[in-house]
């Protein structure tokens, strides 16, 4: 987090808090100036706490902490603007986590590509007992990603992302395929 920043002025110098009789002592000026240098970053954070808790206005060195607070795994290699966007969307993403829509949004945000998602489950309602269940047994999801160069996709990161987004009991398969030439159906 923050540490002493040389030359950063304190918004509330400690010497100003002392009675006038002590403000004339040179030793106290030097001693409290050293303390001011140490606590100035903390005081500035507290004075601007709302800005530090917003992904849009937080200082760059706070983004990792803010992401951890919102339970967001961050890749420090990503551009700062993208990291800010991921943090801003975290609460909404947690709300739809484990759903098809949540998986699509997470993959799109991470890769910049629209995935194809195929599920084997389903829901149905029937007034008669014993009606056949929809879908097939065993929950499975297939994630198909079509990209220009499949070799450039970080397969391990994609696996980790999908594993964190699908429910624990659901198995998944990931297919990274080259883009289809125009006019050919999948």
C-alpha cells in the first residue's frame, strides 16, 4: 500500500496542533516534521477515501487492493483501464456468477471475444408426475472460443476463469478454434 512519499506535504501538520509555547521549539519542529512525512499519505487517503474506493478514481497503486476487496483476480499485465473496468463490473458479475450470462460476460471481458456456450441441462414443468426430465444426465458446459490465432490464447488462464465461473458440480470443456472463413457454418 502507501508508504512515506518524500516531499509530500501533510494536510494537517502536527506542529499546528500544539499550543503556541511549544511551536517555538526547533526540536519539536524537526521531530514532528519527520512524523508528518510518515503519516501524510495516510491522512491524504482518509481525506479522499471515497475517491480511493471507486475503481474509476482510485490511484493506480490502490487497484490491486481494491480488486482483492471485490474478490477479483487481476492480471497486472493488463492495461490499467481494463483493470478498472473489471473491478467496476465485479459486483454485477458476482450477482450473475454461475449462470450462462455470467460465464459469457466473464469470458468476453477476459478475452475480448464472444464465446459460444452449450449446456446440456434444461428446465420444464408438467402437471403429471414422472414426466421425463429435460436435457441429459450430468451437468456439462462446453465453451467454444473462435479466435484468429488459437496459439495466442492463454489456455491456463481461460481454464482457471471457466473453473471459477461455473458451479462446482458442473463439468466443462473448452474448445479454442480458429475463426471460420466467411460463409461457412459451424
